[in-house]
C-alpha cells in the first residue's frame, strides 16, 4: 500500500438502515475499487491466524478481464520466535458483469455474488461434492437492507446455505465489499464428525474510495495484532455478548427462527445442546467449562448452519 493511500485513511461508522422487502439499490460500483484490501482472522483446531487479501492488478483469463486477488495466510506460533509465520500464499480471480460477480474455481467461472438479487433468489456456487455427505452449494437471499458508507448507499444481502451445501456464504454480503464472514465460499461439514475447517471473522476492508469498513479500530490500524478480543456483529441476525465470556453470555435472535444450538470444544466434542424455541433472547451458562476457545453452531429447521467462535476466560 502506498503512502498516499495510507494518508487517505478515515475511520467510518457502520450504520445499517432498514430497507423495504425489496431492498435499496446502491449508487456505487458493484465490485471492488483500486487498492482493495481485506483482513480476516481465522481459527481451527489447535491453530489461529490472519488472512490478508489484496487486489493487485488485472489479467485476462478465458477471455475475461479479471482482478487478481493475492491471499497471504499467517498463523500464530508459540514456538520461538513467538509471532506470525507464513502458512501459504495464492491467487484468486474475480470479474463482474453488471451486478453479478464471478470467481474462478476448478478452471470455471461461477457466480460468487449476485448484488441484484431479491428476497428468496438463489444462486449456485458451482461446487458439488459427495465429501462429508455434502452436495450442491446453493446460496439463498433471506432479507435485504442497506448500509451507508461515506454518504453512499450500499446494498446488503443477508444469506443462508441450503442444507448439505459443500461450500457456502452466510450472513451479510455488502455491495462493493463482499461477505462479512470471508470473501470466498468456505467449506462445510455435512456429517456429524469433527469440524476441522477454518472459521473466519471479518476484521477490516479498505480501498481508496471507502477508506475503512471495520469491526473495531484496532483491527484496521493493526490487523495482525495477536489480541483475541472479539466483537460479534448481528450481520446474520444472531448477536451474542459478551465475548470473551466468564460465566454466562446472552444470544439475541433478530430473526424469529427456531434454532438448535450446539457448543463444541477444540476437539470437536459436543458439550452443550440447547434449543431457543423461537425465543428472541436466551442466556447460556458456561461457567463450568475450562478456559479456552469453543465453537457454537446454530442450526435451523432446514438444516442451515451458522458458526460462531466463543472465548471462555
């Protein structure tokens, strides 16, 4: 990132505006701008780290002018020297045609985002595998709202996966920025075995037009810091607080749905199972659990799942 871009940084505040059932059409370019950078945290069984995705330049692939998105993944290590160690670098490729963004997967371009979608619209992410009892990867739009960034309205799609999707995109998808979980589809585990895929949380986005879109200022100023403080957003209709938690935490459901809630430890062992029975708020007591990281899975009546991370102090 050049010094000129750094100089233009400005903290902005997220402000969701409730829209009509059809949503509000955004007035901005539907896909990424010059200098776009995304930062994420991830965690898995026994490891955690950070991911940085950068829009570097364009190229021609299969007759399409594509954006090259360079991904750098680093993991935290407790072995001397303590800090971040590179665990991989690779490129992904996207292009957009109007409101639709495509991504390259197995030498084929498939729909990544459809920013022009309406409520109940669906699209196929192009991944269909029998691994772990999964099948076609279908994204469904549950609701739509809008987000003001620098006085511009960006369309926000709230999405869920079909049951047994091989990969998926859940939660909020913001026009011009992408998913608030992870930019690209993430793998699902459709069996009842140990969950061993990365879980991602959004930290920061910036380009020269939007500056920062953030969860906390510290994440944008220093997305590679080792701190474990998390603030959960209600981008998928589920808000929980506090996190980290000492004894009890509260879960608020903005969408009145019946969820089965499972809490797993790092070994993938299920230690709590509870149902919200369409209540809009429940408390869960984990005071008896050891200090550490836990995963919460929220499953609705259709088998659609949302994953969250919980830190027990």
